[in-house]
C-alpha cells in the first residue's frame, strides 16, 4: 500500500478478536482479566465472603492470589468496592477461601 507521497505504508493490522466471556477488574492489582480467572466477593452481614454462587448484588472481583489480597487490604479497596465504610476483613479467612490454603507462602 502506498501513501499520496509514494512512501510505503504498512497495512492495517487485522482486527483483534474480542475476548471470550466477560472481563472484570481485580480490586487488588487493578489488572483486567477474564471473569473465570477471578473470584467474586460480596458482603454478607458486614463480612466479606467469596460468592461462589454469584448470587447477585454488589460484588468485587479479586485474583485468587496472596499478593492481590494483601494489596487490596492495604489499599482499603474493599470499602470502595462495596461502597461501605468500615468494612472489616479477616485476611486469613479470605486467604483460605480464595487460595484453598490458610498458609501464607
């Protein structure tokens, strides 16, 4: 393909295929990822729990990784995500639910 000045112009890149499935943002690292790669959290009676059933209502998405959990807690991202003040979390309980292990490795 040539421009008006005669210089060679690269062809447009092929259109990128859209991602399969919904894309969500991790409240810990801020990275966008496929919904299947993240875990949904929600508040039940003032506690943050993993919402495996995706039962609706306000939720937040988090990678099932220790680093993302720690960063979200340090940044106080849970309160902003749930639009609630004074959200208390138990990092060890959430770690166990997210990663399947209570150990901090």
